[in-house]
């Protein structure tokens, strides 16, 4: 299963291992540069042949078989591989002693140190950087872990499972952890260091008391209280919604500052990037609080969908990630607002996954091959994977879905499962056809045709598969609206589709007719965004204005606003005079309607992104014209809505310590109004708020309004913000990102200057993402015609190639949509990527660069 040599791995080649590994004992003698790892694993033959284990840069110092030193002639060993040539034909214990250097581990995979704290990251293939092993998801092992470290009794020594014993003797600390639940290597975890903790308990539905701990840098414990609250709410929700009870005596979370991902669901010991744990209103925005809630829930929900039932191989990654994303989306929907959450998820899907599906990096939700597994942690696996689960839920309903989930947990608990295993638990009409969603890349299109003649209304939906793909079942939630309300579905006749509860399942074509109508109804199609498809429908301003005014589906209303806004920006891009009057009037009415949630109204007021406009244009895009069209539209809309925006902004400011969803909604609505006013040139409110705000949410919103409109005083305000927060790493990340995203001509040089900032380091993933990653989302600056924006990002990726190839590869994915742009930019990007491919050494970077430069 190794992928670091550049070989392609194929799903069809999957075969189980010839040996099981039911138990492993791990002993760690921690040292910054020379940690000794003694791994004793019990192997049981289920086949024949040599025992071949994976490693990655390991130093082997001893080998024992059943407690006796093994002669070197009995095995082959190198940094990346261990082979026991002729294993016994009965169960045997193999002991391998390796030495690793946590301080030198800049890749942050395996065992490393972050600010003096030992930490592991083993997903996907990091365990092999600790010891030789069957480092693959389908080998499930019970672990006993013994940790020894120098230091005082204040240090924590953590691993998976339950604490068996902790001792302090002669200045040495030791701890023994036992995890009774078999797990694959990627879920192993260890943390050791001087950390503070927030503690609490949770009583499960069967009455067991679980100890809860969140470990953070000392002095920052108060900032972890919201994360603890989110954890307890997640545990309670999973019991109520899915009947899933936590199964250990203790649940630990550790926040570290240097982490390549958002968080990791290791069994009983979740490790988090500290940005998803630490929060108070002075340093965290409402968006940060929402992100903490989502990620805490996501990693906790993995306890059942990922840990108790894991994936058979990495091709099944969507089985644990897509399913768990769906579960965390449902949690947030139940905790906050279902309509608002759905819009937020669709925005994310359209911004990341739809472009990915149309790029050289596109792949199936369940791919058939890969070159580097780390590069498949994508929006397709996570977000589109979640949409497939949601389609199942839509097609069979909540009761049948819950019954199917119960069946899944009962049948596959304690196993490494496949997507087919999961789908088999649900009563789908055609499971084989539904599996095509997993097996084929690309985004289908649903064409909408409608006509009204002599009292008969006909709506025809036609599926147009993505290139090279086939027809799939698409659930379409539909309503027909008239002046007197929704048309009774019982009056409609449906031809060619399967009718489900509240939806129609579209295959190739479906026709809906309604007779004896006095006027043509308005079709509200794909309500709640019931499938991950694009809609092809004749533009009709009157129809969309009616949907905004009358539809009761939040997504459909928001989507109508998006269509009108993108259409107006597209007209400006094409050189036509802008006319946003009708949209401005509709938005003014919607925004002033207290019957709508504040967060929903705020979302409606947010202008579609430049990237959204790029997607609508499609090809030969000029990013300078995109930027001009976006700015012109925003200014015109703000000017036409000036009065209602001013009234919205004058609403009372929620108390700083109120971080509830309702308070966040009111802040979001005020700030959305402020941004549109600033776009129209009225920046006085933003300038005042930038200095007087009592929350990071309001301060950052005001700074953004100044920075993104290049208002007078923006530079000074941002400099003061950075100086005031120089000792707050997470706040400085926000500052670096804002500077990188400013859509002015000085962005490139500003970023180059910030790379020399004393607080910037390529060794800190969060800081790289906040500056270089944000710059790569700056449409006009990154896509400069001279190619210098491309060169900057590529040079950083090249510098990171040897030290942290995962972060380097992620940066390169910013080039995935370059083919949409005009010829000078395509050529400039091609030259830069060719240079990266020529010099790259890691499989992560080579894989991305090769796919981006492939012809066709």
C-alpha cells in the first residue's frame, strides 16, 4: 500500500494481509532528538509468505522474535521497509526497536514536537514514521501504550483509550494507556508535554460518567470553555439523533499550534489545530465559534463513523469523511438554523467542490486509483461525499434513513467497511445506479424547460451527465407557486420519474403537468439543494424576483438572489451598463423583513464572490475585468440600498459576551450592511467601528470593509491592529490573511514584504495558509498577467517541498482553475508549474503538479 515511491495504487488490486495483528504494545522513551520506540506486535497467520511492513525514514536498532534476538539473516530492513523472510506458521510476537527525532520532523507526520509538546499525526500514513507496521486501515489492533518522559508531575502523558496507571519516580514520568477497541494504525495518537486543562464530565444515556478534558497551552484554559460546551452538546445530540453512546471512560482533546489539518479523530484522544479550540470574543469571530462547534462535533462523531467502523482501504475515505460531514451538518442544522446551514454548505460546495470537479484535479468520490493518498483529502471526498448521503436521506426519508444507520452500526461495528457495505443498509430503488455517484467524477446538469398554454403548465426536467459519465438517480425537491400559494401536488401528473416523499427522482427525463390553471405558476426547483448538480434554466428576472418575494424555501430564495446578482455582474463584465434596480428593491424588502432570520438576511446581502463570477463566465476569463465588475456591482447595489442599509446598521449591537447564534446573526446583518455601504464609498461607519468594536467579529468586519475598498486610513488601521495583537498568533493569522486578500495593485509586494515579517515562518502551517493560501484566493493579484502571482505561490511550494510536502501540495491546488483564464495567464501558469514539476522531490507535490500540467 506504499505510495511514497510514485507508484499508482489501484482499488482493484486490494487484497487482505496474510497476517492479522490483534495486539500491539508500544513503549516510548521520549527525547527531543532521539526517541526510542519499542513496538511488540502479536501476528497471527491467515495466509503464507513473508511479513512485509512499511516504514518511512526509520532507524532500526533491534529485532526480537518471541523475546529472542533475531539474526540479521532472517530479515531485510531499510528506512522504508522491513521484511521477515520466513515467519512462523503459528502466532508470534515481533519486537522492533526504532529511533526517531521529533524535533527534526518538519513534515508534522508521525511523532513531532510543537512548541515543546510531543504530538503525533498518523492519518493517512504517518504511523510508519514511528515504527514498521501494516500501516493500512484494514488491520485492526488493540493497543497498550507505555510512555516515559523526563520532567515534573505537571506534564501530561496521553494516548488512546483509558488510563491504566500514571507514576512519577526518580524524576521520570510514566503512563500506561489501554484502548480496548481494535483500531488501525492511522488512529493511534500520543501527546506529551506541559499543558493546562479544562475538565468536565458527561453522563451517557446508560448512566456512565465520562471524564472530559481539553488540554491547551497554559494560560489559555478560559478560551477552551466554548469547545467543551460544543463537545457536550455533540455527545448528547449523537445519542438522541443516532442512538450512539460514547464507549470509553475518558475523552481527551489536545490543541496544538502546528498542525497540517483542522483536527484528527484519534480514538479517545482528538488532536486539534488550536484555531478550532481557542476562542473568546476578544480574539475570535462568530465564524470562529461556529467553526469550533462544527469541527468539535465532526471529530467526536467520527468515534462511530470512522473509528468503531473504519474504512477497509483509503479508496473508501468518503465512507468515514462524507458520512461524518453529513452528521456534523445535521448537528449544526439542529443546533442553529437548518435553512441557513444549508445555504452555508452549498456556498462551500460551489466554491470548492464544483470547481474541483471541473478541473484537472477532479476525481471520483470513491476513486479507483491514486498516486498519493494525502492529495485525496479534498472537497470531493468530504463535501460531495456528504451530499451523496443527503440524497439517500432525501430519497428514503428520515425514518428509513435512521433504520438504515442502525443496521449499519449493528452489522459493521468493529470492522473495516466499504461504500457498498454502507449503501446495502438502505432501501434504495436501484443501489447499482446510485453507486455511479461514487464511481464517476463530474457535476451533472439538470435542464429545466417549462411552458404554459390554455391552462396547462408543463415542466420538463432533463439530466445531462458530466462528460464521460452516465445517468444517475437525482432527487429533485419541487414546488409550484401561484398567486394564491403553492399548487396542490395532487393535481400534478408526473411522467418518467419516481415519486418520493416531497420529491421526484429524475433519471434521464421527467415531465410534470398541471391542468386547469388560471395562470402560469412559478416552479421552485431543487429546493434545499436536493442534489449536487448545476441547473440550466432560461434567465428570467421576473421569475427570480417572484421567488425572492414568495418562496418559503431559504435556499431557493437565496439562490434566486445569487442568479440575479451574478447576471448583473456578468453584464458589467461584458461591458453592458449595469442596472441593479429591481434586485436592489427586492433585497431591500427582504433585508428589512424581520420575519426572516438575521443570518439569512445577512447571507442574502453578501455579494457573490469573484470566483462565482469566474465560474459563470467559464473560459478565457480576464480577472482584471472580473475585479472591476465585482467592485462596480457592489458599489451600485450599496448606493441603491443606502437607506435600508443605514437602518439595518443602526440596530442595537448585541453584547460582546453573547456568542449565541441569534447574536451572531444580528452582528452578521449589521456588518453585511456596513460592507455594502463601504463599497458605495460610505466608509465612516467602518472607520469608527474599527476602533470602537468590542468583539473581534465587529472589529475584523470593519477592517475588512476599509481594506477591501481601499478606504483612506485602511493601512494605518491594519497596522494598528497588527501591533495590538502581535502576541496573539490566531489573530495575527487574520491580519495576514486580510492583507493578502486586499484587491488592489499592491497585493503582491505587500505579501512579499509580509514574508519578511518577524512573525512569519514557513515552518508554521497556519501562518503559511493565512498569508500565501489567502493570496492565492486573491483573484486579481494571484492571476496577474505577468505571472508573478503564480511565481510567488510556486516558489513557496518549492521551498516547502522538502520540509512539509502536504502544505506545499495544498498550495499548488490553487492553480486548478487556471485553464479558465485567458491565454497569457494560462501560459504563465504552465511555465511556473513545469518548473515545479522539474524540481519537486516529494510524491505529494509531484502528484499535484503532474495532474495540473497533464494535457487535455
